[in-house]
């Protein structure tokens, strides 16, 4: 039989899925023996091409190219290429497999420094809630503002074996690692260089130190004028250890040594004071290029396992990053008699370069460090490594090749200003600082300056530059990706121009009554902006009987005193014309009695007692006008947002110009996670010696806003359409709804910061002092400290809630018939939070241009404020990092008939009674017919005594073995953390009235063999109520004997029939299975076979024959292998042998019987072959 490997993969996967489901059900219902038999090779490993899953809520496609999967005795290491479809940020550097690509092989724990690096993992950060006025706290605040004391715990990201999780060390819990999403992974710090992580199934991951003591850490070195420190920025995975600690896979690295980094983008800052000239604002712009750090980088070189090794061949010589490797090849070897082993598979990587050009540098580019212009740094900005193909085999002409094509749009240079608010490329040719309005406060109102001319808006075409466009497969088929910019529709406020005025006239004007007083009342609503007060006083010859004035509420503006008109009477006066910007909060009172200008009703007054025409003014006039823009409805506006989302995925078979399948996506109800900053970050500082309050505008936030690792946007509703273009019809659609949690600030300057001061410190102390010596600074100090915080949106710390977000709320699947969508199924999910925790950070600053040196904090009594130089030097706020576990509480599944009616509904409830393992301890399933299935699952940490599982009780040895599986604790340090291993499952079936119809229990007993080998002893079951004599718990499977590696040697069925296993190749693979023979009988026969070597080989054909002939009552099946390739023969108990052969790519080629008759022939038709 000839099998075409290009036939529809769905047939293969349907069959496999059926077999897997059947096997799963069968094992649950009949207590089948564990399957240690090798699976016969088949063509299913070809997989489906082009059907990339999409994270719909984020609009990203999971573009994954499987390279190789290493599996050995329960340990699995997937090696994959992954592509980030959300877009290339302007300042991204290419990894060693190309821009946008990453290689998933092994892993690391990466530290994201917050504040200062934690010098040790338990570095102390004081709690400033209600901080005492003490020397210790003063010194800490001073150190924090000088960058010498840490203010926040570092963030650690564990990324290994396809698993990603973020954790912090919480000093309030004894510096225990707390995972952001509540994952029950156990972290232990062995030393500064070595960290251990135990996954929920007990698998141990060792980071940072190899078996021979070689360090696999990445050390980052910063040099600063105040201090110098080195810190570990990454701990690389060095060992993967099985849950029984008997098997391990090692990872080895090569080091590049200490190398300086690559040029980083600049930030731009402007300080504004009274000398600021808007016409030359660019001259005030200062660019700060980040200091290059020195790192000792590591690159994966080899993975070593029991029967071979995988080499990662890489080389220097990249033109974009001179001091980094590029991955050239991955080669898989199996151990043999040669030094390096036998090469069984290989993968090669081909590259080119993206050429980058365009974009402007910040004005202060010329002041950047000299090394900014070196060849190394220039190349890092103008080139980027591009992965063009990956091929399997010795040459690209004869191998399996994946080709990659990219959008031809040119990327701007790194480090330029050509980027939007989220860091994605755009067409900006101005400053990095976007146009920003800044207020410089005056006696009343403020002077408004507009600075910066950068365009930080999103440009869709620029953002698509260099994005992956097409993947061509070895078969000639290909996938085309279409992306579009993220976007949202906002309700923007429409403003209407409003004004109110009052005008009074002098004696020469036709005005009834003199002097003349005019009053006008007006109302400004909340949300008004661009408020301006216009003052217009004409010059006069004579002031009259009293001084003319204009007023807003109780704030008066008087006509200037007489003086300056040459030749005029002594009481003549100059005029005064001025426009004053008046944002809400402006002070209309005085320093002692501030009166903020807010929304509401106000009064304008104009009084004129002057007379006498002067020059062009025919009569005296006093006018005051206020103008503003007030909200007047809204309008819907679509806005582009940084990052790309998948618009469509089209799959082609390579034979037709039309796609065989197209998926299109529509996104609704967006949630902007990372807010747009279309203006600079602002704050104000108090500068000596004039104690002036001066704005500072920067492109960088003063405090970390905690959003760096977050996606830009997510969507609450996504519709996926599936089209069959061969028939020009829509097949159906899937509508998905997600549970998105809005971000919220945990720092908000509307609340105001805490001011560090003595409890008896009083602002009123300065009043008499200030009045006597004219020290208005003392009177304004409190207000200035508050003003120095800036606006509420400037430095706000956002709580990271990614662990709550993007949960699937519901999903509806439809088929399309005759143009009508008919619902097929619906899933509705309800979630709950079962655990939360808060970790606190300090946000400390001084309102002064430079902090004062450390004064002696007064601790004497009575308190003398006159000598207190320590109060009001610092302000601080407390930020929160919330961690937690969001779990499924209830699922409702509905299946509809062919007309989309009469749903059959199943409701499943989940209960979590133990936060140690955080697994569902109980589920209740209720069907439309009213039947209820209640399942109670007990895990190791649920079992406290021998009676915890009910009758029959555990014995002491069984409880001791289960205790070994628990989460490590202070009283159980050597536990294996196999916390998700079910010990007992109890199932109750009830009718609609709650009457129990049936009860079944399945329990696994364990035995501790020592040396961390805690293994199943027996599987027992119980139907109905336990009775030791009439209804005991019955043994279904007995694990009679293990070897010292934890391999099963003998199992007994419920009828007592023994099944024995023989292990070869260093006890890694079963080479024979003997049913109806004890292992004692098998061992006796093996001891009599001459030349037997099971450590490095299996059984020869003659040895297998001897085994069979000496076990006449047993049914013996034997296996032979080509290591890391597959089974090469299976001989059944009747002696019939089936042979399997493979091609150069380790794909199944032929299946033949013992007479060399061809049973199956697998042909792989690839383009060009």
C-alpha cells in the first residue's frame, strides 16, 4: 500500500483523536495497565500546515515552527521557532535567529530591575505607611532620591519549556517567591548564582549553575558616578530533572565575555523658567542617551541527555550586532562508539539583513557619547538580521525547507524619533517630544507655552515594516498573513466656544451714571478648557474720584497708578492690556488665603471712574472678558493604536492560485491596556536660590508606570469567519467574548503624597516670620510641594492585572447554510479569584532641583521648628503590585440541533478548597435531564491523616509516601512538590432530587522506595459503601517490582496475571514485555543469556528467541530501536515480526513483514523533489 503524505491531514488527526479519546475513556473505565509499549510509527507526525492558532483577545497569531522535540523518560524539551506577530518596535534588536523571531529551547529566569537591582534576593525595602519621623527613614528617603536605596522589588520572569510565569520576592512573606498569576510553582534560592524551580508535577528546573559548577548567568555591569555594581540579570536553565530525580537533561552554554551593549534611544527633557523663550524652544531641549551597560552574555551550545546530545552551532560575524552570535545549525546526535556520536538529524538557518534608514535623531545627538558613532553602534541602528529560511537535512537543495517573506517597507533607524507613543515605527521627523502645552504659574493664572513638535501618532504602513508576510512550506503550500493596526473608537468631546464680559465707561462716553459699575454673572461647567481672562484698561488723563478696577470674583485688577505719560496731569494713568490663562485650580486669593478657581458660577466686575480722552482713546473704558471652550456633546472617532493585529490568514496548497482556506477576524469592544501619551510627562520642581516653581517636561515618566511588559490593547469581542474560496462561500463563524479587567492606578496625585515631616511641624509657624521679613516662600511652601507632584496622569503607577485579563467568557460557534448563520454550540464561563496578595513599592521624590544633604533629624523635646531642617524635604507615595489566582468557577455548555434549536445543556461547577495546590477539589456536573455527577479529587496536600480519604484508612507507610509528594515546607523540606497528582477520585451520580444512584472510588496507593523514588504501589477501586468484609476496596493493578531507576519490572492484573518488562539502552526503553511471567522467571532466563548487554543495547534476535523459548507459558513481545529515530521492529508473541524503516529525515518510509513484503510505503512529495 502506498500512502501519500500530502493527503488531508484532518483524516489522520481525526483517527488519532478518536484513538486518544477511546484510550482515555478506556483507561478510566477498565483500569488498563500503564502503556509502556512503544507506539508504532505513523504519518501523523507530519502535522497540519498553516492552521496557526490565534490569541483572539490580543489579535496575535501563534506562528510556531517546530524544529525538534526531545523526549526521554517523562522529560520533554520542545525546540521551536516562534514569531511575534504584534509588530516590530523601532528599537528592537534582532535575536540570534533574526528580527521578530525567538528560539524556544531550554529557558531562563530573567530579572527586570525595578528601582535598583536587588543586591541579594532579600534586600530590604522599608514600609513607608505611616513612616515615623526618624533619622533612619530620612536617610532612606535621601538615598532613594539619590538612587542609592532600592524602592521596589525586582520582577522575575521564568520562561522555560514553553512555560512563562512572573514572580516577585515578597519580603512580607519572608522573601518567598510569589507568582503574579498565583501559579503554585516552588522557587528556592540556593545561592546568588543558583535558583531552583519545581513545577506542579514535581519536575525540577535548575537555573544558573551547571553540574560541573560552571556559571550560566548573565551579569550586567553599570557604572555610575555615585556607585558601581554588578548584578545577575539572567539565570539560564542548566538542568531539567524528572519528578523522581532519577533522570536529567543538561544544558550547556558558551560565553561571549563582557561586552558593551548597543546604542539605546534617547529621552528628551526641557526645563522651563522665567527666561524661557518659546521662539527658540528647541535650544532648551536636552537629550539623554542611556548609558551602555556591559554584559557577559550566554548562548546555548549543547543539550545533553542520556542517549545523545543536541548541538547548537553558532557564529560571530553579524553585521548588525558585532558582539552577538547567529544560530547556524541545530544537530541531533545519538551516542555510539564514536567520539561525537551518530548524526541523526540536522536543521540549518539562512539569513540576510533588513536595511534600515530614515528618521531623525534628537537635537542633542552631537552630545551623545563618542561610541555612539562607532561602526559597531552605527550598524546596530541601520541593519537587522533577517531569517530567510530553515531547512532540514544536509543541503537546502535536497532538504525540507521553510521560506519566510516579509513586508518590503523599510524600517527607520533605531534610536531615531520615528516612533509612535508605544514605540512602533511611524513617520515622525520632529522631536521625540510630542507637542505639549506647559503652564508656568504667575501671580494669577499662568503663561502657556507649547513645546515639542514630534508626531507620536500611529502610522499603519510604517508599523507593518519588516513584518512577516508569508511562510512557504516544503510541500509548496504556503500561508499568507494580513495584519492591520490595532484600533479603537472613542467618543471624543466636542467643544463650543463661550464667553462672558463686563465693560464700564468713563465720563466722556454716553453712559448713564458716572462712575460706572458693570457686573455679569456666568457659569463655567466641569470639563471646560482653554480658559482665558482678557484684561483691557484704556489709558486716561485723570483717575477720578477713586481707582478704577476689574474683578473676577474677589480677585481685583486695578488701573495702574499715575506716572508715565509725559506732560499729563499728575493723576493720569497708563493703560493695561493682558491675556491670562486660567486653568482650573488657579489661585484667585492670596498666599495666606488661597481661593482656587473651579467650575461653577462666577462674577465679572468692571468699574470706571476715569475721564479725559487720551490719544486714540475717545473715552475711558475698563473691560474684562473671560473665554472658554465647554463640552458640547461627543463624536465617534476611530483611532489607531500601537501594534498589529491579525486581519486574515490565507492557506494555499501550492497547486491553485486560490486559497483552500481563509480565516478573517473582526474585533470589537477594545480595552486600551497601555494608555497613550500624546504629550510629554510633566512635573514641577523648586529651584534654588529663588525658590521658583519650574515645569520640567520629558519623554520619560518620572516613575515606572508598570506597563512595560503589558500588551498595548485587548479586545472583549472577536469574530472569526471561515471561508471556502473554492466555492466562494462562508463556512461559518465563531464569536468569542473575553473577560477584560480595566487597568487602574494605585498612585494618584489627586490624593496627594505623604510629606515627610515632624508631627509637630506646622505651616502656620511661618506666618509671623514671613510677614516680618517678607519671606513669601515660607507661605507658599506647602502649595508648591503639592504642585511639584504634577498632574494626576503624569507619574501614575498602574497595577498589573494581566493575570485577570483575557479569560474566555463565552464562545458561540455557527455554521452557515444558504447565507444564514445557525448556532451549533455555546460555552459560557464564570470565573472567581481565589487568592490575592499585594506587594508594596515606594515612590520617593524631593520637590527641589537637588535634594538637600542629610540633616540631623530632631528627636529632642520640646520640639523647635526653627531648627528643624529635615521636615518637608521629601514626599512619597505607596504603589501596589497585586498578584492573584483567577480560576474557572462554572462552565455552561449548550449543544444545539441542526436548526439551531433545542439545546442540550451541561453545567459544570468547580470548587477550590485548598490553596496549596489550587486545583479543583470538587466538580459538579448537571445535565439538562437533571442528572448530577459530583467528582471529589484528593491531592497529596489534602491528605493530613490516615483517615483523610475515608474508609479504608491509609496505612502509616502509605501516608508517609504521600507526604513525600507534598509541597515543601519548614517541616517537610525534602518533599517533591508533586502537588497536582491525584491520589483518590470519588464519583457520585445523583438524580434530580439529590439521591445517590451510584458511588465509585479510585485510589492510588504509594510506596517510598527511597532516593526520592515515590511510586505507585497499587490502584484500588470501590463501588458503593465500603465494608471490610462484604464490600472491600479491590486491587485492580499491583505494581509488584521496580528497578532502581523507577522503571516498572512487574505488574499484576486484578486476576493475578503478572506482566514483566525488560528495559534496555541504559534502562531507557522497554525491549521486551512478557505477559503471564513473573519478573523472577524473566530474570532467571536473562541471567543465562550469554553476551547480554542491556546497558547500551537491547535484545538481539537470537537473545529474543532464547527468551521466548525459555518462557513457554508467556506471551512475549520484543522491540528493537534506532535511537532518537523510532522503533525498527516489533515481534509479537506468535513470532511475527514487522519491520519499520526510515528515510534520511527520520520519517517513516516503509513497513514490511518478516518475508520482506511491503505493507505500507510512505511517500513525501515536496516541491522540487
